[in-house]
């Protein structure tokens, strides 16, 4: 525990003892004595004093010189000095004492209570000063800790920012990669469908024409052969039907007729296949856009309807497309059981994730409104830009909803056009001549 010190300086032992006897509150401070100015300077170099009671009249170094020397040292420059004298009681010496840095100038005989009060004030000031120094040191230490903590926090923030930036960049690269893979997959589907259409389709069509001609020529002359030819025609028709289904699964050729026709065909085909009643509402204008965007929107509708069939247990689905000045809004809703909590986080469940990524690739927004036993509504908003336009189809206002019935004959029949080269026409002519 800190104990303040009081220095008494006097060359007279009796005066020094008398002065010390006046300071009776020894529990709060320690009294140290010196019998000359030189000894007082040595004490000041080794101790910190709350106050110095200094005699003015001393041999070799008087009190004024001692006070000046004490205040010239950095360690004791702020130590308060009280001059105590019995001989230099005039105003000039008092002024000289104050000029040497004294805080008070007392004459003997000294009233004990006054001296005790003055010393007690400076002792208390020393304690307060020490407390302030300790608080200053604690604040400095706290400030250093805070600076270090701030430095670490800034470092962590920078590291986290870099990690978030790296994560965003990685997500963007993954999104671009997924978009690129989807585009490559669609291009490959389109290529395979076109090759099936151009190669296998043309060959099957030519074969069917030849077999049909043979069937017509053998009806009356060769009944058994005619029956066999009829079976071959049935097999060819089944093969062509399967081929059309494969082409439509790869890339529906109805997309070449426009997005409106493709969505209408998909909804109609979905209802025919699943028996779920569908209501389709589309804008009165034909949507004109690049093939990539049209294919992406068609796939969104296709995947959404597949989710309705697989998970919703619905009996009705509503598909609505709304065209505004700046956006294309699409909503697919059902009256099914809704999405249960946690279903979207199932392993290997990427239907909604795929739809979200497609919408993100188009620069749009995707939202889901669902609840148990209230159905599910998927909302897609795609911005309109130079890649999207409209063609007026001669109708005003919005188109009335298209409600499809459930007859199997409603399936859209897509016929394959035949390219007849001169060599193929010659071959067909030769076949006809042989049959006749």
C-alpha cells in the first residue's frame, strides 16, 4: 500500500524535532528529515514526496537555492514546497520564495492546526495523484488491449470479407458453370433430336411410304402378303410414334413455333398424361425471345408441372403468364398438400434448386408461397430486355383462360416433314414401277 512521504529540511536539530512533533497524523504519511540543502537533494533523488517543508536560513545552500535545485530536477519538478522561517519574514523574501516555486510561506511560531491542515491537503493530493497515475496506466493498458483487439477484429473482418468474396466468386463461377452445362445439354438435346428427325425420321417415312404402296398393291392379289405388310405398317407407325415421343422429350419441336405455343402444348400434354385439370392464362401477345431464354422458361414450366404431379397430390393446377412494361411474370399454383417443412432440404432433391438456378441465370426473381393443405404457388419474375419482345396477335385485352378437358385425343400431333431428294424420288418411282 502506498504511503505518502513528507520531507522536513532544517539545519537546526531542535527546530527539526519541533517541526516533526507538530505532524501527529503519522498513520497517513511518513516523515523524513534532512539537515541541509544538499542532503535534501539526495533524498529527493531517491524518494517521491507529497510536500517539502523547507527552512530558508541554512548554511552553504539556503532554502531558496535548495528549492530552485529541487524544481530543476524532472522527478521533483512538481513537488510542492512550503517555506518555514523565523528570520526572513518581510514581503520581499516572501515574494522571492514564491518566485522559487513555493506554494506557501509560513512564519514561526507556527500554529499546529494550520500546519497539519496544509500537510494533510498535500498528502491527500499525493494520494489522488497516485490514483490518477494508476488509472492512467490502466487506461493506457486498456487502450493498448483495445487497439490490439481492434487490430485483430479488423484482420478477422478482412479475412471474413475475403472469404465472403471468394465464396461469392465461387458461387458465381458455379452458377456460370451450371448455366454453361445446361446450355450445352440443351444444345446437345437439340442436335440429337434434329439428327433423329432428319436421319431416322426421313428413313422411316420413306420406308412407310414404300410399305404402304406395297400394301395397296397386294390387297387383292396376295392376301397373306398383304396381311404381313399391314403388320409391318403397324410396327412402323409404332416406331414413328416412339420416335416423336423421344424427340419431344429431348426438345419439343413445338418450341420452334414460339414460347406461347410450347407452353400451351406442354400444359395440354401434362393434363392428358396425368389427368390433373389445368387452367392456362397467357398474354394476348406472342412472346418473342432468343432460343436460350425460351428454352429456359419452357423447362421451368415443365419442371414445375412435374413437381405438381410427383409431390403435390393436386387435382388442379393454374398456370398464369402476365406481361408488364418491364417484366414477364409467371405463376404456377396448385391445390395440393403444399410443401412440408424440411422437404426442400432432402438429399438428391434438386427440382426447386434447378428452377431457382434457371431463374437466376435469366437475371430474374423466384419465390415460393406454400403451406400445408393450402397448395403451392411458384412465382417467377423475368426482366424484359432487348432479348425479349412481343408480337401482337390481333387480340385486345388479356386472353381468356384456356381450360383443357381430359380427352386423350387432345394430344398435339406433330408431323415430321419429309425432304425428298432427286435420288429418293427416282427410287420411289422405281419401286412403284416394280409394284405395278
